[in-house]
């Protein structure tokens, strides 16, 4: 499958803007429209301080405190849980014990709360009200959507480590929105899978991948590699499709294998024409999975193409890669992908990949940011019809602490087709 003629490539151009600098810590970032003014905002935080802020999009970025004293917030998502028309924040926290690493899961932690958006930035409530959802040891990622039905919101919780061992089998769990979200002590929980996944690090929600359905499904990056997980409504069961086994050559050296983060890209009419991944956990390897047979993603065979290796694993067995984002930045109807690199230099910033020839594994690549990056959030922040992106630095004790940590916005200046 040919994606583009190289002679028609347009080099990506993004104008950098500082949203906040001198961050004390940094890790997570999302881009919902918090105040419902049709201008995407940002919320972000690090793990150490337990403070979650949102940044209001205006003539200048205004920082507002959402919550504090949250013990080590990790993964998050957003959705209108309260029903007031404003996006609420759903966050998991209290993952680690005193050591503060994945070798030390808090067996009483791994909790999920949803933080209730008061509906106006000018209200007196300086903190958003916290509501408890549930817990599972090692909770590290969560995704909110409609996975098995469309009447109630569902939260899929994804632990990274079990209490027995860093690489023990993990329970993937689903919480279903209760009748009264305001008074519920916790949400009903069911176990999706507790026998297949180890060390889940990346989880990407994608609508429109299930044939004949607009329900959400998940792409998971774990010890097992790249997996597509979705609910089969006709069979009334969860289906796991293994796309690829990930990076396997570093295991003896680092103790890590499989995949660390991933995303699916559209080419033409195919919403999952490829899957891009950073491998393994906190990896240094960028790979792309493409189909070797025609047909739906769940029935196709896939092959792995190695694109780049960013440095050697450090003394902890880790590389600089942390996230993959797929989106159409140049407006040609086909998705490019971004790689978030935390550092140190030169292995930090955002790398931008454009498909030239999927079948033969030919991609063009540019560096579009130099700053340390833990997470990337995409949105059209200025309403010009072009997709922009924002980044937050990776500044986490015991893993990597970025120098001069910033929250950055990159405005898209690519001429659209």
C-alpha cells in the first residue's frame, strides 16, 4: 500500500509557545474543553506534588488548581460524568508504596476518582469535588468510553504491576457508571481479563475500529506486545487480537520485552492501516506494524518494521520513549504519528513520521520539538482548522527528571491540502 508520493511531501512546521515553565514535576496531559467555550483547554500534572491544574485557553493561558493532595496521580482521561455538559477528569492514583517505583506496588492503592467540573471557572469552588470509583493494585492507566454498550459510561482500568511481582499477570477491569454518580460509594466492577496481560504501560482508546460499530475499543502495549482488545457484541465476549510481540532482543540485558506505548493510524478508508509503537517498556525502539493480508484488522496478519532506535538503555534498562500519537496534521486524510521522547538530549523532543510506502516500510521523519516530553495532547487550539499539539515534560523522581521542565504548545503552520 502506497501512502504518499515523496515528491508531494510538505515538511511539518509548528510554532512553539510556552504555556507554563519551571514546572516542579511533569507527567500527564490532556486537552478537553473544560469551560465549554469551543476552545480546547489543557489539564496536566506530575506524580510528586499531587496537584492537578487546568490551563484556560485565552489571550494568555490561565492556570487554575483543580485538586491537590492526590497521592501520586498517574493516568487520566476525561468525560462528562456528572451530566452537566462539562468534561470531568478521571484519574488513577496511589500506585506506589514508599520506594516510589514499579517494584513497590501499594497493595491498598491503585485507586480511581472522578473530579467533578463545577461548570464555570469563575465559581467560588477552588477545588473540584472528588468522587471515588474503585481500585485495583497497580492501577496505572484508564480509559473512559462506551466499550460494551452506549447507555452508560464505562471506565477500563489497567494496572501495570501486580502485588506478587512486577511481571505477574494483571487483571484488566471495567467499571460501569451507576444510576446515581453523585451518591454512589463506588462503581460496579467486573474483570475483563486476568490471565493474559503483564506490565501494561500503554492504552489507547479508539472508536470506529470494530466493523459495523461505533463503540470504543482499546489498543494495549504490554509484555505481550501490541494487542487490540474489543467487545464482540454478537458473541457477547471480549476478543484479544495480538498484532505483534514487540521488542524481544533486549530482554536479557534489560528485563523488559514487548511494547511500551502505541497508537493506530488511518490511511485511506482503513482506520487501522498501521500501528506505531515505542518498544519495550520506556523503550528506545520505534516500530510500525502493517498488514500483510487484506481485510479487517481483526482477521489480518501483521508484520513489524523497525524504524529507529533512540540511544541505548540506561542503567535501569530504560530508553527515552514514552508515547505515540497518530493524527492527521497536514490535512491530507492520512494519519502521521508523533513519538514523545523524554531525554536526555539528543534523545528528547517530538519526532514526526509520515508514511511514504507502508508495504515497504518507507517513512519520512522530522524533529518538530526539542523539549523533554512525557505526554502529547492534540487539539485545534486556535480554531484555524489545523490540528495542533501540546506537550508536558517528563519529570518523575526515580525515573527521569527533565531539566527546565515545561508545558508547551505547538501551533500547526503546515499548509493544508
